[in-house]
């Protein structure tokens, strides 16, 4: 199962491929500042991918529409994994 490491806390969790990074964060008590319940509507659950970007699904249509996301930034509610990643919460 893929592992997500959250920085700066250093917390690590193993998740299955159907779990989003947002859901993983909530499971281990890491805040991702979401307000819409994981629907991609609020665009507040931004994370920065530090390592393992190729192990995350491609950006969704919702993410592509958010003009202020840097290349390494993602909406945690839209990210499903195929391998290990390290992310920084904002």
C-alpha cells in the first residue's frame, strides 16, 4: 500500500488507492484546511508535493482550473496514489 508522509509533522500513513491524500490527512490528524468536504469546490486543501509526484494521479479538471496552483501544488481532495509520496501541508 502507498505511504503518504506529511511535512512538517513527519506523520506517515499507509493508504489504499481509493483513499485521497485529504482523507489520509484527516485519518492521522493533519490539517489540510478544507471547507467543502472533499468536493474540490473550496480549493483550500492545497498541498505541495515534495517527492513522488509521478505516484499521484494526473491533475483533475478542477485542479487545472485553479490558476494559482504552482506546478508542485495539488488539491489534496483530488489526489489518489499509486505509490509513496511526501507532501507539505500549507
